[in-house]
C-alpha cells in the first residue's frame, strides 16, 4: 500500500525518465519549427556536414559526445523531413504508398532510448496515451 502511494506521488522510474526527457522533446520540436522555414537544400547540407564530421572522429568517447550534442537537431531534421514528405507517394516493396507519417513526441523519446542503448516499448493506443505508456529497458 505504501509503495503504491509513493509511486503515485513521485511516479515510477519510467515516469521519471519520461518526465526528464520532456525538455529534450520540447527542444527538438522548437528546432523542427524553425526548420520549416528553410529550403530542402539546408537539410541536405546539414546531414552531409554531420556525416563528414562524424566519419573523421576515431575516439569512441568523442564520437558519443558529439552524437549527443547533435541529437536534438538531427532528430528535428528527421521530423522535418517526414513533414515535408507528407502527401507524396513513395514505393514500398513495389507498392505505392502515400507518406503520412510525422513522429509523435513519444516516438522521439523511443528514438532517444534506442540511441542511448535501451529498448523502448510502446503500447498501441491514442497518441495522448502513448506518452504515459512508453517503457525504458536497459540492454545487457
């Protein structure tokens, strides 16, 4: 009973982790909103510059540090690219498909979990409920 009350007040470990990542998601969304004003070529230039820079880094710790630095902007670029693709037709396994996917906030958190070497489990439900259902698990 006491454990239940404590969990309700301070939340589970998972709830605290999701709450800790909300500022990261807000930063990604703010950066993505700014990217909506720039031409496609700017996104291409950013990814090309990151590829060149990262390919030159030999030290794993330095590489991890740099990837963490660019993560919010990189996620914003991906989200913006998805937004730009909306309504276009792409071919998937030789079948036409209209692109209608922009990552939800909880999917950004799931991407961060994968980036940090963990597994994210998301139950299928309405987007508003996904935020609470995102689960983090450390990998061995």
